[in-house]
C-alpha cells in the first residue's frame, strides 16, 4: 500500500527528534560558553587573555553542539532503519 513512504506518525517522530537534537545541542553549547565566561570572570584575566578564553569557550561550545546534534540524529536514523 504505502511502501517506501513514511506515515504521518513517522514524520512527527522525525520532527520531534530534530527539535530535541537542536534544543539539546544549543543547551550544551550555551552551557559550555557560560562556564568559560564564568571562568574568565572569576580569574580576573587581562583583556586579551579573557578574549581568548571566551573565544575558546565559544569554539568548544560550537563543536560540542554540532557533535550532539549529529549524535542524536545519527542514533535516531540507526534506530529507524532497524525498525524500532
């Protein structure tokens, strides 16, 4: 009947998983940046060192966010292909 096409339920599940992946990736990236910001403030670093810590925190946050996004979506795709 509907072979090869996703049902409405499957499309909704994909949408929920994408939103979950985006939200958790953004939360993780934000948390890492806030930790680096708090570290820079608490250590009372000079201007250039503080900027480097913040830039490093932003970079690590972005990388962790992308990693989380890819991990969640790849795990969902693997489970979907296995029929779970």
